C-alpha cells in the first residue's frame, strides 16, 4: 500500500487521495542495521495505510537522493520527516513514529479545523480540556467573515492546537465572550487571555498563537514530541516527570501547576511535563541517560545537546517540595 513516489506517479497520487502522507528519507545504506530500521519504518506506514485505506488517505516514500527534484517541487526539506498533503496545505508530522500515534494524528487532521459548541454538555467537555492550548470565539454564524478568518487561522495549527467556536448567546455568556471575541487558554491555567482588538484578521490570530504557543507548563505529547523538544530555552529544558494516575505524581503535578500559575507572565520559564505512562518504551532510556528513578516524581534541568542534567533531590515521596521551594530551586 505504500507507494514509491517519483516524478511520473506523484500527480496521480495527489489526485487519488484526500490526504497523502509522505516519508522523506535518506538513501538506505546496504548494511543490515540500516536495512532493518528502514523495514520497521515501512511496517509502521504499511499498517497505518491498511487501517486508513477506507478514509482515502494514501502513503508514500520519497528518496532524498533519487527523487531530489521531486522533493524540491513538493517542498520536502528535512530527511526522516513525515509530510502530509491536505488540499493546498503541507503539514509536517513532528511526533513519535508509531502506528497508533500516526493514525490518531491523521484522523484528527480529517476533522473540521474548528469544533462548534452549542450546548451545556459540549461546554462541560470543553472545560475538561486543560492540558493543551485551546481557543474559543463567539460569532454570529458560519457565514460570518470573522468566523471564516478564525477558521482559516485554525487550519495553520490543526491538529496541534484546538480551535472552538460558538454561535449560541447562552454559551457565550457563560464564557464571558462578546460578539467576534476570541479567548486564548494556556494549558493548566484557570483564566483565559482575551485576545485584544477584536474583530481579528486571520494573520492577527496566527501571529497571536505563534507568540503565545510556548506555555509555562506544557505536556510532552507523542503526536508533537519533537516540536516541543526542539523548542528549548537557549539549549536547556526544565523537565518534570510525574505519573498523573499515581497519587504522588498527581500531587507533584498540582505543585507544578501552582508554579506555572504564579509565573504565567514570565517568558523565561517553561516546564516540560512528561508522564512516563505516555512513553513506556522510553522509560529505561530516560532512567539510564539521566540516572534517575521514574517510579517517583522528578524535576531537573537538561542540556538538550549532550543530555547533561541536574536533578532536584526529592528525598521522600511523602515530603514533596512546596511550590515556593520548587520555584527557588529552578
């Protein structure tokens, strides 16, 4: 099911599928290890292609040397990256190359860029989302030019940033939104930020999201883990490990939230929270690299180039640091 894309067949493939997912790879070496790694990557794509075939999602591969002309034509730049063509857009997949993660990402991409909220129950579901960036706007209707600008802005960030809208006066009142106004919610914060100077153009909304995308506390997610990791602060990350489903981990996460809320206006502070349960295959690697025990909460400063790190000494799970102590240590 995975096509070897070239100058002759790429136009047909782009027409045939609603979405086309391409792996841009370097030429495969003849050694056994490289061949095996490539086969495993191919298996991930084959399995995803099999699952998503009824959805009109195609998969292909582009060799950076053999198909250099085609790669340039299509705008493929980074070797080892996965690119998705959807209508006129080119989206780079920045997540873990695993079939389940890729399939979920592509299914999210198939959905409308804006989710409409028109009832109390839908509003409750919206309120439950607190670990990722979200925006919500109040508009007259789907034909409103301001809603269309909001929708077009959403396409720039789909599926990484969630955009919501309401056309319901009651829902807007509960959210404290005026007509054509948009609120921006940072992860783990109680109160949203009103985006100033309504109504907005598509460009103004895109610019605002880009400026505020790096949250004070952000969760490492399988679907965009590389983008988050590459967005470091002068070569370092403040990293916290905590299992949300574990009582000590949950308590530690609450302390991290408090630190984030107290420092929400500090552009120099951004903590990356990693729930080890989301990355079971990386636990041993992280423990070995950082020389820590991930069965208990941890916070440290990590150098992203050489993985050199310093970790806070938390002697006892029953005596976790306070928000003030954590802040002082950082």
